[in-house]
């Protein structure tokens, strides 16, 4: 049998920038690889004991990998030291009673097997680093004696034995086979905050070769791809029986012959008028509004619940609405208008709750207030929905090649993140879709538990990923339209609890601040026309946690508040947006920057003074004044206890 080691095919290597916050400039990028076996979907047809042996060994290796992945993901901190001893002890305990069994398999149910681990050996090997040209050429062994990334790499070798039994009417035959499964774990010593590492990962989009797989955090690129993976998971959809639907009764759909299915509209459906929802409409799987959405509720029982993914596209129509309805989307929401001139207005007593939102391709021109997602009134809450924790893609009938979005980093995915990708989010008075104009005093809330990214990188089905640019040759590149957030009204508030990044178009990956000096070069597309935009009007507020900021357009009216926290040493902070706002006369409201230390405060104030940015140091947000930047030294609980981080895993099976 051939070796299962295939780095170019069956092993998927993904990597991400590793933020190093120590005085010495240590370049490091860490990654996680994931073995992908050819799935054996017809084991019931096997007639040879050798086939069962190979299947059993592969199944044993798969279970070993899953247990190690779950163990590593479950660690709140990494403290393995700088040799193999502690990891070896933990692995020995983890697999002390390992046993995989299956019975009654094969063409006649004649086979059964047991897989056991005979021994586990841990050996320290040379660490790996990314090629230093531009990082695109994958991991290479670091054979130097310097150990430039402070890495420890340990190879865990599992000796696996599969015992197979074949029962026939005349005899019982027993055979065994052995193999070695190798799982490499590499970790790096760091001096970095947990929030700093998470932001360094999350900010990446458009350059997918730097993405993690199975690591503690997801980049925005990989998070968005998981949304689309979910959208594309079901190869066949069932058309919803709209004609037979009774809006007054509780309706639940999703299972046929014991298997979960997804639904779509087929034609544009009008859930208003005679079909206004008066009760619960529930889908156990996904529902895709491919032809646009017209949803209205009547009464306190009116609700649309989608346990998996709620997808909304424009179907060539301009105006879409959700009115007086409670909506819950368990595994997230995907809104993609393909850069058509379309808008989705939410109004009335609408309460939209989802565990993640990818809003992409709604922007058609610069800062068009009649396109994108419009929150006329009501609330948008993006956080973990409990049902998402236990949802199972195993209930679907799917091809073996389908990659379940739940395979890795699921809890990180459903924690409640928002990605605005060449799209617009507007919260304020609006007359879109014939809605009555709500006054500025209307309460509009946008609460995000997870992470947030504002970027002009656009999802493109043609390339299966995000891209900043519409052209192909670099000298003819034109960025996709900028993303924007416009909040209007004194009771219009947006709050993000996770990490945030306000992006700018890039022609290449932006290196971490403390990577090798050779990588520290400008990667920004130098045209402010395509910068993203945040506009806060009439006392609106936007409050973020730890934030990274590139060049963007900020417009603040008086008494509007824009607040964010900076990481230690002011990393990922570009003050260009402040100087631009001063030149354009749009810095009339309050900008509040919270830093972690007196040293950071002194450093930031010196920067502002040198750039002639009006600033003051205050103790509270309430003391902030219009027309200047207020610096606050916070009492941060930033986590700096983690001294190590998993940077790479790699596994293969020797058959």
C-alpha cells in the first residue's frame, strides 16, 4: 500500500501571520495543516480482507487526528516547554484507552475490526519556517542552529495495529496489519497578548495562503469562506411550497425520509398581504431567498427561524424588506447582491438574531445610501445561538467529497462575527421600500459579540474567494467599491466586543509589525477614492474593542462618538484617517482612543502632537469633547499570560 504522505495533494497547508511583540524582531508565521483522507464511502461492498485492513487503519488514524485536534483547540494556554517531554506525557494520557471498533461491515457483513495503538514515541525534530521571499512558497525546514522563530517541533509517531476478523459459514479468519501515523506539532515562544494574536489572524482577507486551519482563531478570509461553504454544501435544494403554506399555523420543514434538506424560494415570494406571517415558520436546515426577500410579520408570534444558514440574494430585484418580524438564523446569514443596485430594509418591530453575518457585494457606487442593508428601526444581534453548538451536518445526505463546515473551528465560527465586504450597512431614517420615515430618535441597535472587518475585498464566485481588485494584470487593477457604515441618530448605536479591523485595499499581504525587516514594505493601493468609510451623524455611536486601523474616511458630526481600543505598542494603528478628516473638515464629533499603559499614552500623544491632530488626555469617555481625539488610559485586562502558541501541525499515514 502506498504512503499516505502527500504534501501537495492530500495535505492542506494553511498559514497565518504570527504577531511577535518582543523587543527583538522575530519574524514568524504559523500554520496548521490538516490531513484529508480519501473517504471510503462503499465499505459495505468490500470483499477482500486487505481492503478492510486499509480502511481500519485509515479510520484509526482519523480518530487519532480528531482527538489531537480537539485537545489542542481546547487548551486555553500553551505551556509545553521547549522539548517533547510534557507533550509526550499529555498524549500518553489522552490515548491511554484508545480503541476503534466496527462490526458487520463488508459486502455480506462478514467483517469486523479493532484498531489499537501499540506504542507512541515523541521525538523533537527541526522546526519549520515559511520561505522568506514573500511567504507564498510554503513551509521549509529550518536547519540552522539559530532557531530564528523560537520554535519547538515534535513528531508524535503512533504505531497502529488493526485486527480484522472475517466470518464465513465454514470458518473464522483473523489477520492483522500495522502502520505508523505521524502527527507533528510545532509551537513558538512569544511575547504577545491573546487579543493581539487574534487580531493579527482576523485581519487577513484576499490572500488565502496565509489562513489557519484548525488553529485557535479564524482569519476573516477563512471565516467568510466557511459561510460560502455552508451555502454550497447542499447540492440539491427543495422548492418551498408557498401556495400550500398557511401563515396562521406553526410550520416546520426540513426532514424527508429521515434526512435533512435545504429549501429555496424558486420564484420571488411575497410573505406580506395574505401571506403575512402570523406564527412560526421554521426550517431545520437552510433557507435560500435566491429571488429576494419580502417578509412581514403580524402579531407577537410571527417569527422565521432557520436552524442552519439564511441566505438572501437580490434575484434582479431592487427593493427588499423585512418588517415587524423576529428572525433567527442559527448558523449565520449570507447576504450577496452581486453589486446590483439593491437594498434590504429592516423596519418596524424587527429583531434579527444570527450567529454571524457576511454582507458582501451590495455597494454599487461610492457611499450610496440607497443600497445594501438598511436598519430603519429595530435591532441586529450577532452572537452565538445555542442551537448552533449542537447542529449536525451529519444529518444531510451529501457526497463524500463535500467538506463539512463543522470539521474545524466551528465554535470560533459561530461566536458572532460581522464581515462587511464591499458592502454598505446603514442604520438611520429611511423611506426605502415604501416604509414610513422613522425619526432620528428611533432606537436602532447593532450588537456584535464576535469580530468585525470592514473591507472592499469582494467575494467572487468565479475565483472561489475574496479579491480586492476587479482586474487581473496588476497595472490595470481597479479595486472593488469601498465598504461603508453610516449610522444616523442619537439612539443609533453599534458595539463590537471582539477584535475589529478597518481595512484598506492591498496589492499584497500586509506583514506583521515585527516580522523580518525585509517584509516591512508598503502593500497599500495608493488611491483614497477606494478607502472604506465610516460616517456617524446626529449623535450616533460606534464602540469597538481592540482595533486595527488602516487608511479610511471618517466623518463625525457633533456629539457623535467613535471609540476604539489600541493594542500594546500601538500596533496596527495608522492615524491617516484623522489627518484626512481634519483636512476634509469632517472631524466634528468625538474620537476616543483607549490605550493600555502610560507609555502608550505618551507615545500616542507625541504622534498626535507631531501631526497637529487636536488631542487631550481624559479619565472617562464622558469627558470627551467634540472636534478632538481623547486619549484614555484604560484598566485593561488584556491577556498576556500565554507565552507559547501552536504555529503548525502536520500529519500523514505510512501504510
